[in-house]
């Protein structure tokens, strides 16, 4: 299959995916409506018992480590904060649509990596004072940034297995191999999906461009650098508990105006959180 045919197939398959659960478009609309308050969004989430149950299951996972049982959405909001509940609602709503364990591709590993990135983004964002556009969406961006990989595994599984085999054998970046063999990388594919589902620009644009060299001016460079730095740290940890070098992260460090020690500090925190992250992912995809 030619690259252009693959791109067309990805576009067409995105359009043929099942619609998001009805509550998710309503949530997205409310997120963009300045008149929507916490009570409005809580009522919207509560209208979907399955989604509410998913959120409570994740909230009660070892990731958060609360000593008592969280029995209601109101209790979860009080303990986790409203932005995190919104993030969990949107993320779990998307994730439940996909099941993509194929040869050479592990859904669990993808979500462990993605949650590691989301956790890292939250941690690093506390270390700098600059205002980040869409700061309340940091966790969603981190958790969904690699969703394009699931599209590839689900839509073109055999071809994507070739991509993964080449990646595991050498030192090439995965996104470079994707562009060479597929004509599109997983960031762009994920961005197309989130845009199709009407996620706001502050969420889908960083996902779309997180492996691109040419980035349009409407993409917040701080959010993009935050995602890129966290991704590099998480990938290195997954490759034998390594650390990316300061030179590898020079652009992100300079854009965020933070010290290079953040790499080691964040990597150590993520290593200590390994069991909690695995517990979260287990509760997320059961």
C-alpha cells in the first residue's frame, strides 16, 4: 500500500469510528463555555453511570493512595480537584472506544507510557512560573498524546508491525520510521482524531505536532516543550531506566527556562511512582 493510500485510509477510518459517548461532546462544549460551572459539569458526568463508575474506579486506584473508599463523584471532586475529574472523564471516555492489542503492540504498555508522560507534565509544570495555554488540560494532553499509535495498530496492524519491528531493531526514532513507511506519524494521526471529535485546539494541537519540526504559531511552545520533555524522560526510563542527556533536552529546557536538574528529579519521581502508575493503567483499561 502506498503512503498516500495509507493516509487516505487513516482519514476514512477516523470518520467511520463510533461516536464518542454522548456525555463527552457535552463536556467538551461545556469546557469551551465560560458560563459553565463546576456543578454543571458534575451533573453532565453524573448523567452517565458507566463513565462515573470508571472515574471512581480510577480514583480508588493505588495511583492516588487515599486511605478511604471514594464512593461518589462529589467526593472524588473534593479529593482530586475539578480539573483532574474533567481530565479523567474525557480520557476514559476516549479510551473505552479502543481495544488494540496486536502483534508487537501492547495497549497496557502504551497507557503506562502515556500516564508516565501525563504525571511528568504535571510535576514539571509546577516548577516554572510561566503561564501555559490550556494548563488545566495538561493531564489530558499527556494521557492522549500517543493515541495515534492505537489508530495505526487497529487500522493497519500488519503494516504497523513492520514499523515497530524496525524500531525495536535499531536506533531510529519511531516517528521518523512512521513517516518513512506510512507517510504520517502517530502525533498527526492522533491530532486528526481529536480534532474530528471536536477537542479544543489547546488539546489536539500539541498532540498533533509533538514530533513535528515545523509548528504553526497557534501552538503554545511551552505546552509543546512540556510534552516533548516529558515524553523524552518517559521513553528513556522505558529503555533500561536511563535518563535523557541535557543536550537531548536543550531546546525544551531553554523554552521552559528551567534547570537541567529537572530531568533527574522528575525521572526519580516517576521511578518511585511505577507501581502507582501501573495500578492506574490497570483500572483504566479493564
